[in-house]
């Protein structure tokens, strides 16, 4: 498998999932401005959608969209317990968290990454949305190590990834101590440390 990623982008989530899984994989950076891979390929010829993450399978098929990719990875390494078994209520709860993070958190950061294109009213609205949504997550994490309890899952990798973007919205983890502890807990995982170093996000 080969993951196409951009350092610190949402592709950090499946990168962490791959490292946690122990599965053999390759990772190649993509310049999202020029749409060029580190090896010089035109990224849009690999993924016509033009954005990361994209996972090229050994079969030659391409899988895109982070929540789908991380569940695929988890299912290839069931012994790692990165996702509950398919068909269980716990699996649907995982999917609910992946959806919540994607729609309520991930997308709320968009105007902060495109400040010149976003009106101030939009940024204010999205900042308020982030404050409300993160307050809910902070309450949910009370007494828990991870979103689903004591077992780390691919949903935690996604939450960790988007929460790293808080600085662009000028929000602080200070009001959310459970969330701050969660970020430290995930960051300390050996697989996460390895990926942060590999993407040049940590020395």
C-alpha cells in the first residue's frame, strides 16, 4: 500500500493508522499547490480529486476519503483493534465519531485555511461552532482515555489530527482539559511520534 499525504494535513490520520497497524506501506508527500508528488508525478493522474489522503492499494485500486481509508486499514489488521468489528454497535459508534469529526470539526476549519477567501462573518460562525463542538467532546472524554473508552481507535487519530489545527483558528486547548490530556496521550504513542517525525512535524 502507498499513502499519498501532505504534512500535517488530514492525511496525518491514515498515516497514523498505518503506522499503528504494523502493515507494510509506503508514504509519499504531495505538494497540494502544484499537485505534484515527491517523485515528480502529476498527483491528479493518481487521484483525480486532487487532494489527500489517497491510498493506492496493492491491487492498483485507489481508495480516497479519510474515514473510509482508516476503516479499511483497521480491517486489514484486526488484531490491533483499531476499529470495532463490523456489524457491532461499537462499529457504528466509531462511524458516528468519524462523521462528527469530519463534518463538525474538519470542515469548520476551512475558512481559517483560506482566510483571504473567507469573510469575517463566516470565520466568526465557524469559530463558535468549533467552541461548541469541542466543549461536547471535552465532556465526552471525562473519565475516558479515548473516544470509545480505553481502546485507541482510528477515530482518535482523526480527532488528534484536526485538533492540531486549533492554532489557526486562534483557539486554545486551555478551556478543555480533558481534550488537552487526550492530545498529549495520543501524541505520546510511539506510532504517532514516528509519523510526526516522518512528516517533519517533530524533530
